[in-house]
């Protein structure tokens, strides 16, 4: 059994008003050192297989096809055995 | 045969909310000690939330007769109008919203809407009656934002427009906000569904989301207790899934139209326990169910956990034998769980199995027969004193412009646009009166008719005088309905009070219910459904007694819809009713003088009816261009709100014919009842006067609409004079400004 | 002519579109379930508003893989008219039938209100009855209406006349103040290069009768009906 953690984030060129709001909220709580905050998504997927290379290939397809919209989002993932 | 279990510890059944005498009664009913599952089932069915032990007998006094035939179902009620049935109800979700405002409000919306479509009615609108502590407190700002977010998150996704409601802010609600959600649905009158299980051999099918540990004991632990300092009883709050519910709406309505369904019930408070017991009881039958078949989201759940779970978006359906596949196929088409978990039996027993053993065996009559408590009520000390107001100690302020501007920006009075812009109020293309009017109005396609809806209740009035305050709540709702051109038709209520075991609190409850009963009976408006929410208290004490009234009305011809805003330059402004020197209990007294006391404005039901009838008749005949009732903030605020309308066109006004010789501030801001501010083309006034005379309703032309300022005169002296656009800005941006100010 | 209105799990405005097309404008309209085996004969396909699949993951992201979408891609490929309204627009973007993507409203809140949109291109089958430059009053109701496309893409849209509607003031001026959600270049609706697939955020089906506040939305349906009639 493998478990993948996929991180999906807005492309750097896309404005992130949610992240900006969070930054301001943290500043209001006296965390003035916060330079920037960006909001993304974490998708945790359990894969019923032990074939790591195949899992990586197919997970990459899943990201490109569905999990991330390549026009506005980037993704990274890591897979480990559980 | 259920295995015999040993005696249950006193501490356990007491922790579940059962008294010693309840436990003894359970033993008498069963002829033995209850199993843990049985104990859990009794504790939730007999809890205040499900059993209404403390309120049932009083609620029986509410009238059920009116112009339209009344429908009283198991979980909702309504009226019949022609070929249609209009089903509606209001429910509270106060305690969960105080803890987790977004999900608390969301699941509140979800729950009430389920009660509507399980009756076979398509939900066509939602309204919400909300109360929070002052926005100067950060937690209250958090609550307002969260609750509005929850309502929009759930309601918008369901495609049910949120079209109206009310929001009040008062210190009394700090620590215990009130979130009352109302929903309205339409069905063909011959297509309504019942929530009962009947016919031995018929199947019991579980439909919807899987069961988890959500809100276990939420019913008996949450709703029947106050919030203590430690908040240790912080139970899990349910998470709403509006997408699943949307699919449930479509699948349910489709399945009901195909036939084959004997009964259907939402799994609301106390989930499976409530739905199984009550369906059996209402169907005068028995049910045998196997918990192994119940779709679960978590592992290792005990049978009592499965029975008590309050996981959302689940329903129980009783299906005619042989038609199970047909019905389940419809739910599967919408990607919903649909699983046969049991059957109806001829034996009047609710039998629950788990892992091959019987874990509960109870006669449904026993579960449904929650104890009726004998309550005692006592008039609170000081309740007479607090109604006295020495107005001589309150000077009339010098700068009334400043006072007016401050009052109009107070959150209870200020525009709620920040809120309703977040609600899809147009989906289903039925909404013909946009927010910013006295009542929401929905058209009924294929007919000329429309349904008007409004919610009302002034908690302070009810605190100072519960009987009169409740009568005013009913009267005001009816007045709002009439101002839209509709005839008040039926009521649902959501009665929010503190701990009823305290005699003073029960006194408020008793008198409020009496006020509702007497005024509804007088007006001929039936109470068709409702909800009671007790234990609304924080360490500071109980909230104001708040019997929220949700009313619907019928418009015969939607071409005669009437809205709040002035329409034309030079239209005359008409006051129906009279202003008395009544400063007591007013928003003005509280906001400007910091005084919270006084006699609640008088309400004379006969007079109210005459004035309302006159207004409605004038609207129906097309004589009036706008109508708006006077409430918090009095006449000056009502005129200002009429100047603002729905914000798309703002007109000024000159009020120069106020006749009453009373204190100036009472004239402008006092909250005398039974008054309506209307506008009309001046050539119409003769007709208006004729109708008013016929009804015995006082009517006066007090000024005219137009121009860029709002000016009010007393004789020759200008006492209020402000540019209307800047007043509008203050009013419309007030809440947004307070929320953004943050700290 | 015939409208085919696709129903996804979570679609909300399908019945409103049916009412506008059939009861108000008098044309035939049928519902098509997203898993329908056969695609009906139709002159125009409507992808209605709502929350298909709850807007989970990303709005329109899951609906775009529904079995019916293959038929719709074929239909559009053959020149059939497709109009995506609100969630429908979002699905067309995810499916690649229209360029660009949808982000959350810059104000981070759901907005329901009447807005003004300017008809930037009246040469499409969807806007011929509107007239160039005409300002329409049509309501929006969305959480994700912030249309995004990169600089190169935007230039292409402009050069090809693919921008059909822009948010504007009542007098037609396209200003920042009139932009309710941060959409790039105030874009409220676009069409594909071929001109037969339109996506728009405002809801014309909610503005096809004066009782509801405006009849301007009917102009879009009328354009479609006239175009289909000519063929």
C-alpha cells in the first residue's frame, strides 16, 4: 500500500486574495514577520499497489488530468510506503 | 429475544439526561433493565429536543384554523391553496452555531430543508432569523461572518434561494447566538408524503450519506444543556454536505413521483433512533432493523453509536414490498447510498439487531411517549419595575440629525446588504421582490398568485412584556406581509428561551405562547408547524425570550406586488395609524440614551387588523406605490428606508405634516405599533381615504417624496435635514465597516 | 427549434433555463442527463448554472469528465451551438472548449446582484439580437467568476473578437468599479474562435421576464432562436 501527498498551489503569477487576507490577519495578530502567505490544497491518496515507478507515472497523469488545472495551478507530490 | 443485561449505573443514565423516575419507568415498560442501546434510544427520544417534555402541553393551545385548509404532518406543516400544498417550517440550530458558526448554520439549513422535501414538497425558498451579540466584540463578528458563510455555502449549493429574514444585535445574545432557519416548499396537494412506516412486509430503506460518529448525543447532551464556563461538553459538530443533499432532493422527488413509497422521514436529531421509532409509532406498526446493513464511515462503532449518530443528509424510506429495486435504482442513479436495512412488522415493536444479536426491543409507543413535565412558572422579580420609564429624566437631544444618523447606522437597523448579497436569492426564477422590502415574494408559475414570507420578533419587547411582545411579533409579521400586497395565511414559529426549569424563564415561555395563540386566533392565522429551543443561556444568563414568528401570505395577483421604496418624485407620503408618545423599549432609547426599559408600545389587535386591512385593500386596488411598516427606529427610520428602497433608485422626502403633539424624539423614533408609511400619486388619496374610513383606520398625508434631502419639520421648524444619498451610504455600509474594522 | 439542457448532479438552473426557453420563448426544450446514452437532436445545447459535483476540487473540474461531454465536444465540432451559463461556463473552460480558467472572486465572497454588461461583439449567434454596444441588465450569482487568461491569450481573444460581454456601468463605460469579481479585462462572457460556443457568467434565464427585474436576457435566447431558424 502506498500513500501519496499531492500539493496543489496557484501559479506564482496568479493573484491569491485568500493568501493576502491570511497575511493581513496574521499581521493583525502581531506576526509582522509574515512576508507572504499562499493558500493551496493537499490531496492525500491511498494507492492499492506496491509498484512505485508505475504509481508515480499514473499519479502524475491524475494530477495533470484532474487534480490540478495547468492553466492556473502547479503541483508536486511525494509517495511513500505505508 | 434480547439478552438480559445488568442494572445500569445511576451516573450513566443521569449523564444521558434521564431522571430516576424516567429510568424506573423504562424498567416498568420493558419488564427488565434496558440494554445500553435501549437506554441511549430512550434518552434521546425522551430528551427535551425530541420529546418536548416541557412544552408539548402548552403548544397544544396554538390555533390551527384559518382561511386555508391546514396540513399537519409528522415533521412539518402547511396549507392547501387550490391544487397546491405550501409546506413550511422554522427550526433552530443555536448551540452548534455558537460553537462552529459555519457548519452549525449550514447543517441548520440542511436540516430544515430535509423536513420540507421529505414531505414531498420542492423547497423553493429559505429565510433566516438571526441574533448576535454586539459587533464590537470580536467573537460576535466571527459568528456573524461564519453563520452567513454557512447559510450561503449550503443554501446556494442546493439551489434554494435565501430570500429574506432578519438580524438583531443585542448584548443579551452574546454567548448564545440564535440561528433560526425557515424553509418553504411547494407540492401538488395529492402528492404529499407522510413520515410513517406501514404494511407488514414492506421494506425499510436507508438512503444518503454514510453514518459516522457525528454529533453523538448532540441531542440529549447539546441541546438540553446550557453552555458552562468550561465548555467541556464540546461535542463533535456535524459537517454539512450540500451536494449530497441536492442529489437527495432530486432523487427523493423523483422517487415520490414514481410511487411505491409508503413513507419517508429525515434522520434529524437522534438520527436512526428518531426516524425508526417515530415512523413505527406514526404508522402504528413495528420495525425490525439490522445495523450491520447500515453504511458506515467509521470502524468499530457500537450499536448505540450507530443509533444516536447525527450524521447529516440521511433519510429513512418505507417502500412497498416488491418495489425496492425500482426505488433504490433512482437513488443509485444520483450516486446515493440506498440500502435495505429492515422491514415493517405487524408486531408493535422496534427491534434493532447488531452482529446477529438483538440489542434493542422497545414498543414504539413507549419511545414516542416522552414524559410530560409539570412546569412551574413565576413572574420574575422586578418585571413590573422595568416597565416603568421616567421620560422626564431623558432630555430630547439638541442635534437630531446626529442622533438620526447614529440610529440608522446601528447594526439592528442598518442595511443587511452585506449579508444578503452573499445569498443567491434569485435561483429558481421565482423571486419577484428583491431583498430590501418588507416581505420576500415568490411567484407561482402558471398562476397569477404569489407567496409572501417574513420573519419577525423583537426580543427586548418580549423580555419586558412577553405576552405583548409575542402579540407584536405576530402583528408585525402580518403587517410586513400585507405591505407586500399579500393576505397573511399561516405561521410557523421558533421559540427560543433559556432554561425552562427556572421558574422565571418558564413564565416568559408561557406568556409568549399565550401571546402567539391569542393574536393568531384573533387574526384567524393558524400555527401549522414550529420548533422549541430551550437552554439558550450563557454564564451571563438567558437570552431575551425570543419567540420568532415565520409567516407566509398569499398574493392573489402578483401584478399587484407592492414594495418598500418610494417610486416617483412628488408622490405623497401617507401615514396609516397614529404615533403615540411611546419611547419605551425602543432602539432609540437603547442606542442613544443607553436605557433599556420601559413599557412596550401598546398593541390593540382590533386596531391593528383594521389598519392592516385598509393598507392591503389600497394595495390590491393599485392605489399605493409603496408600503413599509414602522418598526425599530420608528417613523423617521421607516421614511428613510422608503427613500432608500432596494438601493437602485434613491429619492429624498419632505415630511412636514406630523400632527401629534408629543415629545419630538417619540414622534420621530418611538416605536408605536400598527403604523405603515406608504406613498401614492396624490390623485389617489381620496380613494385611499375612503377605504381607510370604511375600515376605521386613521390616515394622514404627512409629506411628499422627492428631492435630494430627507427633511422633517415640526410646524415650521426643520428638525431633521440630511442629504439622502449620504444617509443611504451610512446605512448601507455600516455593517461592512464594523466587520472590517477587525480588532 | 430545440434546446437540449444538460443536467449534471448538482445543476440548479436547468429548470429555470427550461422555463425561459419553453414557457417564455415558446421553443422546444428537453433535459439531457449527464450519463445519457444517446444525445438528442438539438439546435442548441445549454450547460446551466449550479454547483455540479458540489464544485468540489474545482468548479467544473469533475463535470467536465461526465460521459455527456464527449457528445458535446462532437456537437460543437460539427458547428452546433453551445451556451454555458455560470457553472456551465466553468465546465466549458475545464473541458478546454473555451480558453482560460476561472478563479475565486477577488472579494472572496459569493455575489448575487444585478449587473450591467456591454455587448462587445454582436456578430455571434448569441448576440445578434442584442446589437453592438448594447448594455444589458442581467444578474450574477457566483463565488468563482474571476475569469483569468494570460497576456498572450487575452491578446488573442481581443484580436479575434472573442470577448462577447464585459461588465460595465449603466451607461456602458467599462470601469474597475463595474467589475464585480476581478475578472481580467472585465470579461463576463467569451466565445470560441469558431463562434459557436459561448460561456457567460451572468444568468440570462433569470432576466427574461420583466416580473423578475429585466427582459434583457431574452435577447440572448432570441438571438439563438433566430440563428437556428435561419439554418
